[in-house]
């Protein structure tokens, strides 16, 4: 059996995937002014980052937006999925199909139509318009994640709860929600990441009152990147790793 | 005489244009173990779901001890269900599963703990209270499901094929355990199954269902020995069915031509006329397989033999091609007793052990159609 071929192949794939990230992390501790040469270890870019008030504000804005967009879309998405799963109603298939349309349509189309809509109703571009836009593109992902979980759900569980004296509301709270909890969590995380690094839609629907991180970084590219972006990237990486481990930990705990 | 606990009147249920229950009437007595028996699609599960309140009848009423339950939602009915696949809450421990119903009643914590411990001890699971359902075997999950349902002390326990997911040996153990529980608790059990052996061995009364109608309601013995119609006869146990024709009648016996012989049989419960066709029913264990040299019975030959441990089951082909099932117990005097294939024998039965049924409407229509053609 030749095993060197798949091994080499896999190694190459992982190098391609992770070298840029490793470079970014290493260079965030680089003392030199440029990204090309090594000037020894230093935390100066982290210091510079935290002194850059515009950047820090953009980061907090982005985190707050991602948090709220993920939470709102998880709430609406979970209820939508439950409705689609439990009830038969007119327009159910249309609703289901429309979710996929939102997911499949090019981001630029969504961005233009949302901008047109916001201008039409006279909505000030800022946090609210960003939130509405982000909830729109996160929603289908949450619905589909929760629906997938519900499709394998034992239909006699809600009946058992009702049979034992639970009202519909209490049954939903004590049986249905715990059963779809992993999907809610996954959907929330998906929404959070999608919102955090969205550029295209955000470019169109954000205003000067509420600057978010991806747009801030993008605007910096034009005047030349400073190594403090590396520091920022490293911080975001650590943050996502912590989030990922947290969610895994919750999932494992809930299974036990 | 026991009093009626649950009364079903003119209960009908349709799914689309399919009639599942057709104006069904049934009285369930207080404290009995009653089994709903029938093939799949006979309406037995639907009937159970109507009693539990998961489905609404299109017409008819459900009354429990004088209270009309027809419009009452499931959470307010004083009865509980054991589901086919147990439906244990996967994210809760065994204790929390069993305590769920009591928590819904908002019982004090001490009382919940005490009652759950009690019922877990009853099903011998007191050491498993902290486990999650997926850490239990099938039989243990089954017992949790029963404990969860009986901890609320319901008037009536509904069991939807609760043993169908267990292997044969465990199923036998659980049958015995269920009977014991029912005796100890004094709760009325409504048990759904398609397994006729299970129905006969466990029940006080059996309801045979087909096409949304009650075919027969009676004790296991009645249903087995005196089936009300051809369906019950064929569904419950193995049956030999011979066509016969009434020759003449006396006070408490009639003379019937069956398999070319004239036999004097007990007068059946239905009205007969001379010349009327009837069915003569014989269970395999009622058949006597005799020596081929005798002059009793009908001649035939063994075409199949099945060793069943306690019985020897054989199929005998008569000269006219009719196949007869016979089941004989091993005799102490002749433990090596056996047949070889093709061995000539004669077949008979003891007069009075047969059961007569009239020809049924469908058959008469069939015959008239073929006579017309």
C-alpha cells in the first residue's frame, strides 16, 4: 500500500490552509515596521491597536452587531423552523423555498435590494439597517440547521409530555427546546461568524454613524496596511477558537 | 359484575377518505386487562390515540366514569400512555423522566422524590435513577416508560405495542412483569398488539378489530374456541376450515356433510336450514391423526412435519387436495413419535370439538356472481 501519496497531499493541503494564519500570528509579534523582515519579538502592534480608538470602536461595533444579529436570527429562525415542522398551512412550501432563495442569491443582489428598500422607506443607514440586513442573510442558515435537527425528532416525545400533563407551552419549553438546543447553538454560531466577517452587504447598508471592523480594515488597505492589523487578526482568531471550544464543551455536556 | 370505566360510543375517525374507525362502540371495565388485537391498519392504534386525546374523533363520544372526555386535551385526561418506542426524554435522567408528570401536577418536592423512588423500586430500577435513557438497555427503557406512566396513578393505562421492540425472551419476561404490575396496581390496562399469542396469554378480554369495526369481544378462551366469524377464526391462532352442508336437524344436534362424511355435530348458536352451507372449524390440536388401516376419518398423507419442541406440527394432504394442520403433543409412552414425509394416515376429530360458522355475506355474493357468469 502506498501511503506517501495521500500523506503528501494532505500535508500540502494543511500547509496551504494554515501557513497564512501562522504567518499572521507570528508577524503580529514582529518589532519591524514592515511585514517583510523580522525585527524581534514585541507587543508594540497590540499597543498600537488598543490606542487606535477608531479601530477599537469598530471592533466593539462589529462584535455587538454580530451578537445581536445572531441572537435575533436564532429567535426568529427557531420559531420559523418549528412552525414549518409542526403545522400545515397555506404558503408553507413557498416560505420554505424563499428561504433557499435568500441563501442562494448572490450577496451583491441582496445588498443592492436591501439598500434600495432602506432608501425607499427612508431608514437612516447605521446600526438598525445593518442589523436588519444581517438578520436577513443569517436567517435561512438558522432555519435549515434547526429543521435538520427536527427532522430526526421522535414525534411521540411531545405527545408523551402532553400525556403526562404538560400544556403545549410547557411541553415546548421542557422537551422541544432542549431537544433542538444543539441546533440553536450551531445556528447562532453560524450567524455570529457570518455577520462578523461580512463585507459585501455591510458596505452597502452601513452609514458613517456605525463603522464596523471589516469595513474599517478594508478602508485601511487603500492607505497601506499597518502590522496592527496582524494583531487584530490574532485576537479575532483566539476569540473564535475560544467560542468554538465553548460551543463544543456545551454540546458534549448536553449529551451527557 | 365490574362497572364500566371507559365508554366509547359511535366513535368514528376518517383520514382523508379512508375510514379508520366506523361508529365503534366499546365498554372497558374497571380494573380489567383488555387487549385491542388486529392486523396493522385495523384502527387499533388510532383508537388508542383517540382515547389518549392525540386525535379527535369525527363523531362519537368518549366517557370516563361518567365524565365526557371527548373535547378534553390530553394533558387533562386522567390516563397515561406507554409509547411503542418508549418516548423517554433523552436529555433527562431516569429520575427526571419519571418525575416529569408529578412536576406538572406541581406536587411538593418530598412527595415527588418519595413516589418516584417507590415506582422505580417497583420496576427494579432504583439503582439507575441517575442514568440517561441512552445508557439503558431496551428492557430497562421499557420499564422506565411504564414507571413514568404509572407514577401518576392514572385510572387507565394505554399501552401501544410496548413489547414489539424487544427480543422474544425479554418480551416473555416483560409480559409476566406487566401482568404482575397490573394486578398490584389495580389499574385498567388497554393494551394494543398485533401478536395474537401475546393477546391471549395476557388479557382478561380481547377485542378483535378489523376495518375499524369490532369483530369480536370476549375472553381469550371465547375468542380462540368460539370465534364469532371467519376473520377472528383465521387471525387468532391456526385454523382448519372445512366446507360443510347441513343434512338434517335434531333438537340439540345437526347432521352435516363434511369432507364426504356424515357427522353429527352440536347445534350451533345461529339458525340453520337443511341444505345450508356452513364452515366447520377445527384447531390443529383438535385434529386426531390415526392409523391408516382404520376405518375412521379421512385418508391422507403427511406432506410436512415441524418439530416444535413440545409439539409435533404436521400438514396432512387429503385425497381431494385439502391440507389439514395437526398439532400433537409428545406422548410419555412414545417419546420418539414422529412421521416421515409421505406416510399415509387418516384424519379425524372428536365430535363436539368443532366450531360451526355460517357462510358470510361476501362469500354468498361471490358465489352468486360466479353462478351468474
